[in-house]
């Protein structure tokens, strides 16, 4: 019954008259505590995005240190790596902060399917914070994919760390480096962090996936109905929609593509014809989701990408 009600209550047409004022919404007294808690984390986003955007790889210096090993070449490489790893630590710490704040937000937004639409309507400021998180995660991971040397740099750092362990400017010691290694190896590390926090949340609150499917479908309805004038707001809402799709796919047992409450076909078709460039968003659905290549994904969906 729960599944049936979830499926029937979450088509994007059900959200035709819902408008979330992403540009101007302010938190109500009921929302303000959680809103501010999340905002403290979101305030760090520009710094984190700036660091991943400006990330310079150490490939040449590391290659030289490997092919022509000397105290000088290795010290040069390690000094460059220290700067890179300092940035990676910021990314890693931020992902852990995100993991802590997401369950609080999601629990507040996650209600039984029949109440979900009203919850989105009544708690628009918290919906915006959820959209802000999804927007950041997509932007960070898209840039991360264009920095393929980041994980190699981190491997070099771990290799050289024992040799330079006495240096006073080392911030990331061996034990923390091993915990960070898995994070650096992932091509979409923020989405994996977000989905692991959401999966834990789902164990405590089975309505969590309602919030994500409603978010995706409501964003689609607002985009299709041209609720926003500015191109930037439309792009922002589209990123939040796609973020919700990918997150849902990571945590929902059968994923987003197979008999899910998300109007995934409608979303893909909209993005293909969008008035703004949505190529990267379509690529995100295809490559950052968990189940796109799964045998249960209907060809009617995969064919949309040809």
C-alpha cells in the first residue's frame, strides 16, 4: 500500500499549481533554527568551489621526483603536494559537515506521501536549503570529474609522507590520509557522501525518499510551467531537480529508472529540449546515477540518450 500511494501521489502533474519562490523565500519562525544550521555549512560553499576550481595538479613535479629521484626533486614535489592536500582536506571536512546537517533537514521535509506536497508548500525556505545542497553537490562533482589527477596526487602524498613525516607544515597525518583516500578516489565524492548520509536517514525515517521524489517532480512541474523568468533561476532549479534524481537513485532500493515515483522520462525529455544548455545535466543523470546501466532500466529510458 505504501508503495502504491507513493507512486500515485508523486507524478509531476500533481505539482502543477505548486510554486516555490526560490528567489525570495525567507524562513518562518518554525524553520529558522534548521535553516540557520544548514546555512552555516552552505556559507562555506563558495570557498570549497573556489578551491576545487583552482586545483593545480602536481603530476609533472611528481613524475620528475619518480624518474630523477633526489632530495631536491622529492622536496619540491612534496611541497607542492602539501598545498594540494590542504585543499583536499577542506573538501573532505566539508563532506563530513554536510553528512551531519543533511539528516536534520531531510527529517523535517520527509513526511508520508499524501502530506509531502503540503510540506514543500509550507516549508519553502527549507526546500530551498535542500536545493542549495543539491546544487552545490552537482557543481562540485562536475568540477571534480575534470580534475582526474587529484587522486593520483593524493597517492603520491601518501607514498612520500613517511619520508617527510617530521616536517612541521604537515596538516594531514598518515591515519587521516588513509581515511581520506577513499573520498579522493571517487569521481563524484560529494554525491556519495550525501547519499550515505541520506541512506542512514532513511533507516530512521522511511519517508525520506518522498522528499526527494517530490523535489524532482515539483521542480519539473515548475520548469515546464515556466514559473521563473531568469535563466539562472531555471538552471538552478534544473540542477536541484537532477540532484534529487541522482540522490534518489543512490538510496531507493530499485533506483530511479525502474517503476519509480519520479517522472524520470519527463525530466529527461524536458532537459533534451530545454531553452538552456542541459548537456551536463543529462550526463549527470547518465554517469553519476547508480542504476542507469542496470538490467532493470527500461530501453525506453536509455534510448532517450541516443
